């Protein structure tokens, strides 16, 4: 197993849960359980020269106990499409392929005709709670234009950053709530550290951050944005704890992951000594 594949396997299982990507009984063949509501799993072959050459999707491994007729074939086709879209020679691609599959599935769900239910069938749909009302608003808003970093892993902890352009604090807060409402993996992560800097009318400025339990991390993230002179931008760094304390090193990883998102968004230039690839932190 190459170091790239070893790091990718560790990162995928850290993000999506143990058992998401596991080796099969065949050489170089792994079983990927599709995350989210899908109950399907796929057989994927990783050639010895991966990621110089792309992985090969061999087919469906299991349709799951609760899968609907046709779902497995559709998800297999969409995953192959996603893989073709994101693969670049020399770069690991499985995380990006899974995220692209999620996007394709969500896009297909929005385009599907809406089925009108009989209101008498389920009277529990009306939940007179503020949380339900907020979630409904978050789900109805468009997907924020996130730019996502590469995953960075160290001692089984995994870090991923998302950044987006914003024009107001209300928009930044809405983007955070939308992400937490729609992405269970992010919502159940150990920490979601946020920061934003926004210029308002009449030379007003707004800066804020949130540690989300990772003491001082939000302030350090905001300081990074100040050093980079970034405005009208927000960032969320998600950490899945891997069972080993990282000490002060975690702050460097948080900022490194955020910076990778800023670079991918075209907000800053990439330095020559930046290390590419999964787990090269």
C-alpha cells in the first residue's frame, strides 16, 4: 500500500466513520460504503501506481437491506461520473469524489418532482419549535459557495476547512447554520472553528470568531486572516479528533488547513514550499 493510499484510507475513515473504506479479500481492492443516507457499497481497485493513475470502480458490492430498486445502479453511475470529474493525475481523489457524489445526489433530489402528501397522513410534520423553523429556513437557502481544502491528518485527527465570500455578518451566520443543518458529518465533528472579517457601509468593519470548544483556536484563525488582509471572507475549520492529543501543533494544522482553502479560492497565492496531498502536514 502506498503512503498516499494509507493516508487517504485513514482520512476517509476519520471523516465518514470507521468502516467506510476497508480492504476486501482481493489484492488492491477496497469496499467503499457510500456515506449519508445511501446503503450501497462499491468495490474499488487502487492500482499500485495510484494516484498517478485513477482508481477503478469494479461495481456494486452491496445494495443494502433498505435500498430501493434502481438506487444502487444510479449511485454507481453517479460515483463513476464524480470520479471522472475530480481525478487529476498525481492527486488522491476519493474524498473529492465522495463530496461530488453528494452534490450530484442532492442536485438530482432537487430536480425530482415533488410528491404531495396527504396532510392527514402525518400530523407530526408541524413542529412549533424555533429550531425546526430555523432548520427549515437553512434548508431552503441555496448551498453556500464553499471552497474546500484538502484534508490534513496527523495522529488520526483530520482537519478540513471551508471558506466562502460573504457580504454581511447575517450571511456568514446563515452559512454556518446551513452547513451544520445539512451536513451530519460536520455537525457531529469534534470542533467547527469559525472566523470572518467583513467590511460594511461607511467604513464599518466586522470581525468575529468562535472556538467551538477548541480554546483560542478561533482567535488564532482570525489573526491569520488579519495577517493575510482578507476581507469579506469567512472560514470554518472542522476537526475530527483521532484519539491522540496534538498539543500546540493543532493550532498550526488549523491555520494550515484554512490557508489551503484560501489558496484554492484564489484569495492568496500559493507559496513554493506548500506541501500538496493528503496527510502531508
